[in-house]
C-alpha cells in the first residue's frame, strides 16, 4: 500500500519547501523505497511559463516539454528520476479540465 508524505508551508516562496521535499525523497530512496514527487501549485495559470520570472522565479522544462515549477528540477536531480507534466498540477490546470468537461456535457 502506498504511503504519502506532504510538505506544506503556505504560499510563501523561497522558504525551502521544494528542497525539503526533494531531500526527504532522497532519504527514502536511499532506504530502498520507490519515490515519486508531485508538485501542487495554487496559482490560476495553467503553467508558470506565462508568469513573470520576478514574481514566480525560473521555469523548469521537463523531458516531455512541460513548463513547470523550478522545484521539479530539484526533484529530478535529488531522486535521479525524469518527471513529466503530470508531476506538476496547478489550480489553472484543474479549472481548465473541469470547464472542458462541462463544455462536453459530462456534468
């Protein structure tokens, strides 16, 4: 049965949530556990590619071409795994999917 570790700390940037999560992942992987990391961002943009780098910071591009939060780059390096666009979820992505389903008549 999978187990989950949540690293939270509000919406304040640059306090080390991403590095903390990546470090915990490294420790768990060193103990022989399978590790995957997921980033959840509260902003309404679909991805950070259209946000000001002064507001959000740099963007990390995954192997599948997704523009994601820089933390995914830390995750990839720390746990030595290639992450994808599915590893970064934003409120904007969720809203877009809900609206698309509504437009198709799924609700």
